[in-house]
């Protein structure tokens, strides 16, 4: 495998798909969310796929605080993300849904309980339904703990650390402003994959 270049965007990329592909973008990390306008849509997923851009997805709460991260909330978020993947996008089996684990969630084992809930939600899928990998997005200590506890199978390092071995995705420190159609510019986060560890990216039909 080769190293791929990706963007993280909290907004729709449908109209920019061809333009960003022409600038060397190989994949786009988008969101599943209850927030209107933030979530990946089927039309957007098809536009990205048609442009030759792979897709990854992230569930990320907009205002993380410690009390948010409980097993019950992980169960609710996992069920909501699974439903979007299964019913809205028809995300392929074997691909991943990442869940954000901010630093605050590290306190008192809250992030572990949250990911236990996410896994419980994913296990509720029937054998005939699509099966997804659970991914974790956060700082190195948090990612390592969740992976070591078998609560995620793929990890996305949120900071561009010097020791990124073993991670499937790595956030880069520098954001980027990309020129798109009609003289517009969009601001996106930049990241890359690990050539040795498949990151659960996907395309749609």
C-alpha cells in the first residue's frame, strides 16, 4: 500500500469533490452526527466515490465534557452511527466508524465505559446485517488504551506525534486552505494513512 493524503471536513464536500481530487486528495473523513448539515449524505458519498475519493466517517460530539462519556451514551451514539451507516449510506461491511475520545474523556475511565457502550450497540446487529469496525480518534494514550482493551480495531492519532507506528490514520498539525471552484477556498484538516494498516475506508455504489 502507499501513503494516502486525506482531509477532515465538518461540512459537505459534494460540490468540491472533483476539485480536491485534482489537488491530490485520496480520501475524506466526514461525520455521522445529529447536527443538520454536518452528516455525510448518500448523495455526497456517491459524489466522492465518483471523483475517486475514498470515505471515512467519524462520530464526534460538538461540546465534549466528562459527564457525556458514559456507557449509556456510548450505546446511544453507537446505535445512531450504526443506523446512519446501515440505512442512509449503505456503508460496506468491514469498513470502520471512528468515535472521538477527547482528552477530557480519559478521566476516571470514562472513555472506556463509553467505548464499551459503542461496542454493545455494534454487537446488536444481526448476522444478516452489515458489520463495522469500531475506530478510536484521540491522543496516543487514549487510543492505545482502547486498542489494548479490544474496544477498537482501528486508531486515528489526533496529534502528529513522533511515534505514530501502529496507527491507521494520523492527523497532521497543519490545516490547509484548498482552492475550489469559482475562486472559493475551503479550510480542512489534513491527515494521512499508514501504508501497513488498512484504515477502514470505503466507497459506495
